[in-house]
C-alpha cells in the first residue's frame, strides 16, 4: 500500500512539473522599454534637419508627375506647387516639411547645437506656409486633370503633416495649421470618395502601397477626430487583410522597395485589432518568426549604387522595416518569445537605415532623413 501511495505521489509531482513548465523557453534577451526608439539624439536631429533645410526650397532637380490638359499648364515647380516645390518631388517636399515640424516638436531643446537649426526651421516653415502659397496648392489640387495625383502616398503624408501640427503646442504651429486646413479638407474628402471604390489592396513596396498610406491616414483621423475617415479605413483594412495568412516575407524586398508589403500590413493591422485579435492574426500571417532572439532571420536590404534614385529605395526599406518590427513587437504579449527576434532584427535594420542617411547623393538625401526621423522619433507607435 505504501508503494502505491508513493507511486501516486511521484506521478502527481511529475504532472505538476509538466503543468508549470513553459511550452517555449524565453530567450535571455527579451526586450525592455530601453530597446525601443524614444527621444532622438541632438546629433541625429541636427543631421536630419540639415538635409530637409537644404532641400525644402531647392527647386531643381525636380520630377513633376502631373497630368495636364493644355501646354499652358506646364510650368516651373515653384509656380505649380508654391509650398511643396522642393526636395525633388511633391511628396518628398511634404514629408520634408513634416520632418522639420516633427523635430521641432520632439528633439531636445537644451542642446546648444540645436538652436541654429531650430531658428532656420521656423523661418523656412513660415516662408512656406503663407496664405498665398497654400492657395496655390489648393488650386493645383482642385484642377480637373488631377485624377489620382499623389494618391495615396503624397496625400497621406500631407495628412501626417497636419496631424503633427495639431499635436505641436506652439502658437506658430496653430497658425500654420489654420492656413493648411482648407487643403487638408480637400485631401481628406478626396480620400473618402476613393476608399469605397478601392476593390483590392495595393500590395507594392513603393509609393502606391495602400497599407502604409492607410496607417498614416488612420493616425491622422484619430488625431483630427474624423470618425468617418477612421471608419472607412478600418472597414477597407479588415475587408482586405483580416483573412490574410502566410505572407511571403521571403520574397521581399523587391529591387526598388522602400516599404515592406508584409510588415507594413502587420503594422496597419496592429492599429485596428485588439491585442488578442492581433496576436492570433499575426501568428497566422507570419508563422515563422523565430522565438530564439536571433536577428539574422531577416537581412537588411542592400544598395549597390546610392546615386541611383530607384536602387537607393532600399536604404529606405531598412528604416521602414525597423519601425514596423518595433511596432509589431510592442503589440504582442509581453512574454511572447517572438518579441526578442523582432526587436533584434529591428535594431540591425535601424542601424543600417540611419547610417545610410547622408548628403552625398541627392537621390537619397532629399527623402531618407524623413524615414529615419519617423523611425528614431517613434512616430508610428
């Protein structure tokens, strides 16, 4: 009888040991708050602001992507786009202005080296955001031949710019926002008319991608309190992506990508789903994320010619992937073993992306600092 009780006791002990043993051992390098981007350093703020300050009012070289009805409508960039004529193209000029507002709002103000660029940034923004200049932008956006011009990428960045101004507690920002509100209203209305007509997601790694634009637009809608826009984006996002599984991340990046179709979609969906819903969705969407904390499961994009305007896109994909990976990791449960591998890969991509930001070639210098600023100031969290 004693042997029976002893066996039963040993069996119960073994069962209890199994019950309390975790099914997956957690990696030793589980991320903490210190592993995510927070406040940008004064050195990076100075470096990134210098690139935007040098290009927001640089008219040439310029790429004018615009449909016209008559020869008379073809003109100089500064005549066509009185605010956003610099930085090579309209959308880069928009997020160049956003970069300056973002850094003014978030960069440390107690560093001596920050004062010069801050003074110049305020002056350049005031030069851009006049009532007369904005009236010209409104007229351009209202022209009959506009069609799908700068949709969705450029106009989503315009909303991101006004969202930043809304959150910036500075009297000058409030004045600029009031001046920009008519253009913002036209852009928002055009998107509300477009969203119900979009039958399929746009799964590209470049400007027309819908997931990235939807993320910027959704963040704007919540900051601006536009419930109609928020509803439309959530409805389209769920229709497009709720049942997506097994995203082929191994097929990325394409040779000219600056956005990851898979990771950007996940970054969008974590904005929409509840934490439990996102955990289940992401497990089915990207089932092969490692649980051992290693970073080498996702290699950064390689740029072989930074002077080539298309090939240099891959410097941007490293920064955008990094913020995607950080955001996805934060959205997963705190004890989820995948978080360590997501953050480890994010750090490698962030280091690679930030290091690539330089003034050596205008092909990258006119825009890469905006992506690095979005990353290092943790804008999309």
